């Protein structure tokens, strides 16, 4: 897939400084560029590379002022990082649209419908009464149970398992080996110490523009729905339990776990390996640092938390700083105790 610099600038509403006819066939890091590549510069610590890069073009912020000559053609935009993301998305869409048709063997159940310009890979399975939108890509080995709804422009990667009654909106990505809609972890303790399985009768709903990483599990609700709201992004190896609600444009990083019936607000950032207990509420714009453990509701918006148990970030940092000084403080305490003992002995004598 090839673009001219002129086409890219038009796509990104950018201003060109250099040769607008240069052809671009790939993207690369600015420090690894070669002729035909396009790169971007968004972080000033990488500025030195722009004067030596072999990339044919570089996307830069509008306020960038070169300190010396640059061989590459420059495309000035409002936000270089966002613009580069838009370019990669467009490139991905054009590549994805190449893959169409139905590979054999594949299966589609009774009363299921599939939209136009889609792709179904070999050994993919679609159950009964499913409704699949336009331009949907279902890669080899993917499984969709009965009564599944998929919106337009979705991509279901190899080995994904989507259980019955799941509803997925438009422009969603579900990456390899993820499981959506398996039973929630519901067991009722019995008088004899055993556990009785609680039937999980609900489903999972992914709204538009949701991305779910590889090897993630999202459990169906006991009743009602487990919901991932519009624009949310969930990383690889994340566990989301039954009846959880993840707010719009919230991001959850790898190896995090969210226990049942917790409600996470909008635009939250949950870093890697965070553990969240069940039946709590997390306010909008909350940020939770890596390896934190959250055991209570967060009602005030915009807080930054860290630690286990999670607490205000500044408090956590002060605690960590004090912890590093514990050996020194212990030594000083021993010295003070020794002085006190010596003083008492001298007074006694």
C-alpha cells in the first residue's frame, strides 16, 4: 500500500515542507527509518534523530522549529502522535479491506445473516440466529455462539470465543484467544461446606469502538449484562468479572482483574496488575497505578491512586520515600537507645 506525502498531508490536515510527491510505502521509528518510510516526532528527547533519519517524511508538531537542516520532508500537524495514529489506522483499514470472502471449511447456523464485504476464515463457526454486520472480519478458528450480534467493521481475530447472546457494536476489535461471555464466578456456599453453582443467565455487551486484547476474559452477567462502554480499551490478559461495567474511554492495562458488579467510570486509567474488589464504584477520570489493590469505592473524580491498599498518589510516594529510609532510621534509633542506656548507667554510678 503506497501513499504520496501530498495524500498523507491532506488526510491529516497537515502542511508540507519539502517534496510533496515523495512516495511512502511503510512506517518506522524515527531512529530506524529508511527511504520510503514515514516517521513521527512527538517527544523532544528524540529530536536528534530527525537530523539523521533516513525516513523520507516525518510528521511533526506545528510548533517544531528545526535547529539545522533536515533531509526528510516534514508534515506539520496539530498533534504528531495522534496524526501518526490516524495514518496507521487508515493503512490498516486498507489492508483489511483486501481480505474478503469465505474460506472453507467454515460454518454458519440457521437463520444467521452476514453483511456485505466481509471475511470468514477457515474453521470459523457462527451459530444460529446471529446477525453479522458489513465489512466484518472473522478470522480462522473463531467461534460465535447462538444469537450473537456483531456491528459493522468489526474484527474478530483467530481463536476468539464469543458465547451465546453477546452483543458487540460497530468498529470493535477482539484479539486472539479472548473469551467473551463465559460463566461468571458464581457459587453459593452450602451448609455442608460445598458450593452450589449459580446459573449465569445474562450476557456481555461491548459498545462501539471497543478494543479487547489477546487472552482476555469477560464473564457474562448473572442477570442483566456485563457492559464495556463506548471507546473503552482493554489490554491483554485482563479478567473482567460478571456484571462489571467499564465506562466509556476507560483503559485497562495487562494482568489487571476486576471483580464482580464493580462500576468503573468514564476516562479512567487502570495500569498493569491492578486488583479491584467487587461491588464498588470508581469515579470518572480516576487513575490507578501499577500493582495497586483497590478495596473501596472512589467517589471523588480525578484522583490518582497507587499502592496496596491504594491511596492518594502523593501520600503513597511519601510513604515509599519514608520506607527507603527505614534502615537509616533504625540505626539512629539504636544509637539513641545506646546513648540513653549509657546515660542511665552514668547517673546510677
